[in-house]
C-alpha cells in the first residue's frame, strides 16, 4: 500500500464518542416512540389499566427486540415486574393484536428444582 494511503489511527477517545453518539440517537428514537405508544395505550397499563406506566419491549431488547411501536406497550410497574418474572406473557403486535397470558406461580414440581421432592419430607 502506498504511503499516502495508510489509514490514520483514530484520535484517542473516538470510539467512545461514537458509542455515546449512537446511544444518544437510540435514546432519542426510543423517547419519540414511547410518546407515540403512551398516546396509543392512553397512558395506561395494557394489563390492569393502572394510569402510571413504563414502556416495555414485548420482545426483550436482550433478545433482539426493536423500538418499533408494534414491540412496545405500556405497563405499570407491578405488571412490568410480573412480565420480567414470566408470570405474565405478552405476545403479538401492540399496533394490531396482543395476547396477554397470566401464568400461575411456579411451585414444587413446576420448574423450581429447589422445591422438587420436598413434599412429605419430615
Ligand atoms: Zn398493570
């Protein structure tokens, strides 16, 4: 490669500045989408209709969920916690049709290995 075509080393801190800029842009997009979602859901929890809400990703961000309004719903803090604990399962498109499933708490023999086999032990 000719000397005049060598790649310049990025200035110190450039990668960090770029990450921060991307984060600010993503936060601005989420804020704009959240405003749309709050208006669509009448600023109420889609499960219990409580009026103080957080915007939740139906498909979790950690699983590749987007900030698209079809993936965002309003939930109160309590229902949001139940969704995070998989006691409430929300599927579908928030812009079209949602399915909300309430799941009973896990107990002995229902996936909690710590409690399995405890019944009858004295
Ligand atoms: Zn709720």
